[in-house]
């Protein structure tokens, strides 16, 4: 299915959910035009079947016993606590087709020069900003140049004593994960009798490390992401004419500016995919304060990374047991959220909660608490806040 914009994904999400996912699924994939890595989106609550209404994989319900329900001082073992991440760009390598040099050394050298000069590490701050913007993680920036410049200006403006006092009263963030991104850039030229086709790809391998033990972790699993230039622009826009082994006209593979612009779009696409995977495995969570009719009230909102039009599964946690009761669409305010239960689970407990909520307000108690957990990034969020655009 070819889409011209992520808005098209929103319009057809119900159809995609039915044909691209199996029984009991809560997300669906938006395939790339070139068959590379897919964007993972959470299904809308309206698309959920009864079988879909389950607590998502990887959510640590046993960790709820450690929760204090203080947003600012949550125990790190509680799944409601936001994790602190440091992002590192590791190796950035370039690998061009071996046959390319044998066919045309001039083309090989030009492509190697333009692709190799693109430095993905320069996008480290961009990735930090994108991850911090969802407010589901705490990002410790590695942009020390900006921090030092700002602190120097603040010290000159507000005085060293005031700065020292604020520093003394600030708690340093404790890192939970180090996320390392390695990048491989590849390039090739498909030679034709009159026109040739420039192609390049970018593979991002993402590893998560426990910085205190040095262990590479299996969770959260971001894995490998692959994006090609055909994913971000029309394939025919990369045709070029080569005369006597040199660039003549068409897409200018010898221009660092032109090639860099394409690789920048590919990096942004890769970051979108990376974020969608991370948001699926590290969901937003909140405690349910009450249910009135089909309206649900949560104790956390934007401060815990709840996104607009978030699909969340509502479940009861009692004596170590988890029982889903429904799926809701939720919208956050700064410190809380309101939502609507779109579908109730076909169960006795869900019927009981629904009956009490229709008669007045269902208020969970200390022994039988209700929670809500997200299932994946909403399509609307990717439409409004990312660079994702389907071409084709």
C-alpha cells in the first residue's frame, strides 16, 4: 500500500490492523517502499479486538510492588519510573561496492568522498532532542559545549554564589542505560546504457549497555535499522548521466551538499524507526484514579510521557495477578490524563467495573488497583512530530 503522507496511515490504520497483524496484536508495521526497516505504530483503540486487550509484552507488572506513586521520586524498579539514557554514536563507516571501482574508478572515488564526508555523529544532538521530546525518558546530554557556554553566561549574569547554591540543591541524574549507535553507510551505482542509478543505504545498529556492569542488554531491543535513499525520495530522482567515467547531469553524486541532504533524510527516517521501537518496548504507564461511565482518569500525563491520542490497555493488578478490563484512547494534560474506554474486555471483572462506573464512579482501592499502559507510538504523533513521509 503506497501512502503519500503519514496522514494516510491514520486514515487506513483500521484496514492495516486487520490485514497486517495477527490475532492478539497491538501494533502494526508501515512498510518502506524499498523493503527496508518498518515504522512500528500502535493500533488505535477502535481497531482492538477482544483478544488484543492484554498487557503488552515486556511490561514488568511485578515491579508495581516497588512503586511509591510519587512522580518525582519513583523507585527505579517501578515500571512507572522514567529511565535515564545516555546516547553515544560509535563507529561510522563507509563501504562501497567492490565492483564499482573495477567499472569506474572515477565514480568510485567521487562517491566515496561524498558519502564518507557525511558525519552521522553530528546528529547526536538531534537524536537526543527527539528522544527527550516524548518525555518518556530522561536524556543526559553529551552536548557539553552548549552546557559549558550556558553555565558561563549564567555565572556572569547571576553570580557564582547563586549558581553554586542551585547546583548544590540539584540532584544528579543516575544513568540506567547507555545506548550506542553504530552506523554503516554503503553506496553503489547501477550502470545503464544511457542513464545510471545512484543508490546508498544506511544501517544503524543499536546496542543497549548497562554502564555499571558493562553488560550488553537484550532489553530494550532496538536492533538493526536499515534505510535507503529510495525510502526517502522517488527512485527516478537518483538517475544520473555519466560521460567518460565522470558526472555529466542528473543527480549529482559528486556533490557533498546533495548527497549529504539525502543522507540527512535517511538519518531522520532511521531515528523515527528507532523511536517507534523504543516507545513500543518502553511504554508510558499511569495509575487509574477512577472510571465514570466510559471516562477514565489517570494520575500522570505529559510528565510521564503519555502522548496525545495514546492507546492504553487498562488492567487490574491484585495480589500479583493481572487482569485486563479494557482499552482506552487517552489525552494528557501536564500532570494527569483523561481518556475514554473504547472497548471493554469480555470478562466478569470488566463487567463488574463497567456496571459500577455506569452507576457512579468506580474508584480502585489499595488492594485492587487499576493501571493503564500504552501499546506503541500513536500514528498521529508521528504525523505531527516527526519527519516521516511515505513516498511512492
